[in-house]
C-alpha cells in the first residue's frame, strides 16, 4: 500500500537480489553521462539514502548499468521518484541481443512502451505507488542469456531502448532499491551492499 505500517506476516519464497549496491548507484554501477547526488533524497523507507540521477548536457544514452552473472527467467524492480523527469526506462538482457525494456511514467503511475528484442518476452509490468511520490516499477523477463540491468532517466516515453538525448543538467530521477531476482514474479525488496 501507500504506508509502511505492518499488516501482519508476509510469507514469500527465498530469493536473492543479484544486484550488488542496490542503494549505492555511484559504486559498482557503470555510469554513462549521469551526475549522481548520493544520499540526497529521502527514500521510501524514510532514510536519506536515495540517489538523484541527473543526465548531463551531452547528447547521448544517459544510463547506469551492471551485469551480474546468470541467465534465465528473472524479475526486476526499482523504486523511482521524479526530480524533474517523468520517465524511467529499465532494460534487462544481453546488450545488443535478447533484451526486455520497459518505460515507466513515474509522475502519473503508468506503464509506457515495452520494447522486446531477440525473441524476449515480458510479463507483469506494473507500477505501484509507495507514497511521497515514490513508485515501485516491476516486470518479469522471459529467459534471457545475460542479466545486464540498465536504468535510464528519461524526459519521455522512448520507443526504443536507450535513445540518445541531451539532458539539461538539472532535471532527473531519484532511485533506490534496485533488485534483480530469479523467479517469475518480484518479491519484497532485498537490500544488498
């Protein structure tokens, strides 16, 4: 729901978050032309641990990514909040090959385009309000041959993965709690260091 009030026992199967540094986007993530303000936005759990991602003014693909080892059916989720830009694009798969890309409208709480490449499929695309302007963006991939996970702040609903644009150096997207797990649905957030 929209509050962090305990509502009883939650029983879920055991999972592992395959993305290290799930709250530290300035460490362990490869950065392409994004200025990162670390621990500058209050996260969904009330701590000052969310990072603000602000694309610079270069006309390029502004993104962060990391590629944990593995393949198969996986679910990805991330918390996002607008700090000027309305969209977050998330891609999982093998760069230039089998990928699933989903655009999330983090102002209106809507799913934008889903872009599939190399025979990949997607399911369970959803965006859920968790309060204070934060959204949990989620989807599940078909079996992909690699787990490179890419997050891109966007000014619009891109019709392709990683379309280039020039940022203004001011607008961006706050992110927190990136998660990639083996399984056909996302579970509760699992922090990693």
